[in-house]
């Protein structure tokens, strides 16, 4: 008995998320008990073969469906399969699933463990895949056939039957793949070759009583000398010598050991040099341990005027370590921002501190760049409306006017340029405005430096 899903009463509205049910008609039996039993059995099988449908419903697909459909359409064009506007079949398509319940469920009921085959039938009113439905409504029977052949390896065989325009698709479902057991590899089946290690062992070490448990390997171009012919023992001799205690002769002096060690070290690969994170941070801060300890240089004089940056880094920050800070792990250049007051932010000062700590924890970002980001976060907190209404360039210049001293001390010209280029990449500024903003910053700093030199 087939139930037409398009004939519905006014009291049964179609749910918004059940659009697929309008395309699938389940052929049930006359007995309600047998119908419930068949549906329960098929749901146990469908949990394995219809996983993409569940991922799509819960929006957990690892790709975009439109990209998958576009790729499939290009494949159809390359293989000569006609792709036209979607059309519906003349009659509903009958899907017949043939499977063994014992392959898909572990329930220990007698009827589930029976080795007989089970068939489940359903009708689909569109050219849709009953397994995944990822491609949506297809255009023709050829496209659906191509999809079933290429993209569903869990179907053993697919048979198409066309009787007076009524299409019947019979499919045999394979059991889900189990985890493969580890293969027992024996020495007689696989020949695992170990890397060759060539060590030039002097014959005097053998005379001194050095016991080697494995047969020594010599360089291919080396040949034992006549007087040292006993330096290569046979397997029987090495086995006998392994049970004896090693004897050391005074003739083996300490001066002969470096020659053996040097020859063995040449053939041993050296380990790569790995720098820890705190070492890279120390290099970034350009700590100088040589010479006498210096006084902290914060980039300001006693009367609050700017100092020029160091000569070895004229575009870097003017402040140089060592800096005074209580930060665990040592002082950082952005600790100078603690000099700025938080009173203007009132009870929302915690949000500024919390946001700055997130900025300081950024990976692969220079400390100087973090300083500019933190200063911008403080400025935009009060001046977002001014930045949006008065023009982006005017807003950036106002930001530089308020913070050029701290940028000069803790960030430098290079960090400011990187920040302005990021604004340009996000279409807040163009390159000409970036140059004008840099010129505005240079003028403000130069005025203070000129006053200092005067």
C-alpha cells in the first residue's frame, strides 16, 4: 500500500525541516506491527549508510555543498553526461535495498541474527540520491547513475530496471568496514633493512680488550692491514669473547682515544639546533649582557622629552632593555603601557586590561606590533564614532597625535608602518593616505627630537 505524501489534510502542516519527506514514500505492509518492525530494522541499517544526511541536517559537513555540486557537474561534462535543467521522472523511482541485518546491528534477537536477506522498498519522486542527498535534485537518470557508481562504495551492485517508464533500482548493501587487525609481520616475509652505520674502529681498541657485542662494520674502501688481521673476529670468536670479562692493558693510553672518537663522530648526524621560546623572545628584545650593567632606557629624559632610537635599529623602539617590570618570565617592551592611566575608562577598565592580555598572548606577532594594537584598542574605545564619521584618515591622524610618544618609545616606525598597511589591506586607507599618516607621525616625533637636541 503506497501513501502519497502530496495528499495531506489541512490539519497536518509540513514541518520546515522535513522537506525530504515530500520526496520519499515508504511502502509499508498491511500489518502495523510488521510495518513498525521493518522501519526499525531499516533505521538500524540507515544509521550506517546515511551518515552524510545526518551531518547535513546538523550542519556539520566538512565542505560546502555548492562546491561539491559544481565539481560533480564539471565531472559530468568531462564524461559526456548531459546536464540540463532538473526534471522529474514520469513515475516515482522505486528503491529496493537488499541487506543482511546481522551485518549492520549487534542486537542479539533471533530474527536479527538470521542469515536471510532482507529487502526494504521506498519510492522517490525526484532524481535524488537516497544515500547522501548531498547533490540535491539531479537532472537525469544518467547523472544519478554516475553518482551511485562513483561515490558510493558501500553498494555492492546496482541494477536498473525500466518497465513501461517505471524505474526500479535494486541495490545490495555491503556491511560497514571494521577496523583492520594488525598484520603479524615475520622476518621470513619482510626484509627490514636497518640504516648502515660506518664506524672506523682502530685495531688497537680490539687489542686493548674492547668487547663489541655485534660484528663490527668497516668502511667499504678500507682494508685490514696484515698485522691487524685478527681485528675482525668470526661469529664463533665473538660469541666466546662475549662471555669473558674485558681486560684492559696499560698500552692503551689516553692519547689514542681521540682518534677513535673523532672517526666515529664524523659519521654520526648532528642534531638540529632548536631555540626555545624564551630565547627567541630575548633576541627579539635585543638584550645585551656584555659589558657593565646599564641603566634602564625608557625612551624619555628626566623632563619627559623623547630620546632617539638606538643607532643599530633606527626604525625600532627608543626604549631598550633592561626594563623594570614585575612580569613573570622577565620584562617585555609592552610593559611600558602600564604607565598609561586607566581612570578614564571607569568601571570598564577591566575590559581594556582583559583585551590587552589577549593581545599579548598572540603567537607569531612581534612585541612592537602588540604595542600598536593595544594602543589602538584604547583609542578606538572612545573614538569609534569619530573614526567612522570624520573620515578614516582623520581618525588615524588623531590616533597618532594622541599616542605618537608611546609608539616612538615602545613600538617604532616599522611597527607603525605594518599597522597602517593592515588598515590599507582592510580598505580603511589607501597607500597615499598611509604615506601621509607616516609623514604626520614623523613630523610629530621630529618636533620633540628637535626640542631635545636644542
